[in-house]
């Protein structure tokens, strides 16, 4: 049984179809990147898995159970761009909020926050700061810690590095991959960047106009594109060497 099972889902907004009868199965320790142009449906698909968007038809299951508020809170961690932190809470309070609502003791929360700070490579001295006092990379690390607080089975990341400068982004990519490998969780990542998808994921899912057009490794997408858009997407990724040649 797949950890995440999306079966024949569709979704329209204001009469416009965003997802066309799409299915996707993701195994327990698999890392999948959803990639495609703006408006292709990748973020909508991700939000279906976390229960923020309800499909018009089809089903979304996590560990064999339909996604609802309880399933999402207990089993799914969700990271958005810039961390999505509450500005009136400190970094530590942001991380521990879901556990506090779940009835964890102060001691247990602090122990878990310290453990996650080490995993996310966030200096413990930053935990007392407000989100506005943190850099973009630091806010993203806090967002990752919050998503992992309850030790969910599934971790979702919606363009978590898109707003960061190249140097910070590269460092966070390295730290994220190390964390993914250590945790061994089911990870679903949305990105516009094919190189990032190849670096962080074991499998890449290409979406085009609300439909999955191919799934495979970077090598498979490059060597045997199954849809014209896949070849176009691969060809659009310019290297630094090409840019300065």
C-alpha cells in the first residue's frame, strides 16, 4: 500500500479545470518532486494531499485513510515558502505550537525543538527571536522544524526555497537532502527548478496543463521524454557554462 495515494482526482476553480483526472502513488520512503510551469496544478495537487483543497472528484488517502483534519495534523507536515510563520510567536513557539495544541508538556516540547534545531542546523540562540528578526533561510529552517514537530509520516514542501538568494538556497538544498536521507520519510516537493528537483528527489513528476505527462528519474526524462513538453522543459535548463560560453 502506497503511503500517499491520489486516485483519479479532478479540480476546477471558477469553472476552470486545474487538475484533470490525475492519479499518483508515493511509497513510504520515496522523495518525489512535482515540477511544471505556473498554473499547471502542482501546488493544487500538493494541497489536496494536506487537505487544504478538496477534489471535485476522486480520492486522496494517506496510509490508507482519507485525508481529513486529523489525518493532516497527525500524519502530514507542510512547509511553504518563507516558512509561513506566525509573526506574534517566537521561533520556538512557532515550532512547538502544534505539539502544545496536542497536549504535550513544556519539557517534552523543548526537548523535541532542540532535537529538530540540530537536524535543521538552526542555532539554538535563534529560537527566542521573532520571525522578523530571522533571515529568509532561518525562517525556512524554522518552518521545516514546525512541519516535523509531530514526526509526521509525510512531508510536503511547496517551493520552500524559491524566495532565497542562490548561495542560501544552495546551502539549504544540501541540508534538506541530508535531512531527507536521515529521516527516511515520504517527501513531496513542489519546485520550478529542474536541477533542484533532480538534487532533492528520487523521482520527478512533470505536470502540464493539469495532467501528469511523465514520471521518472532525471536521466529517464532527459533520455526518453514521453511528451513534447518534457523535452522543452529539459532544454530550458541552461547551465552556467552555457551562459558564459
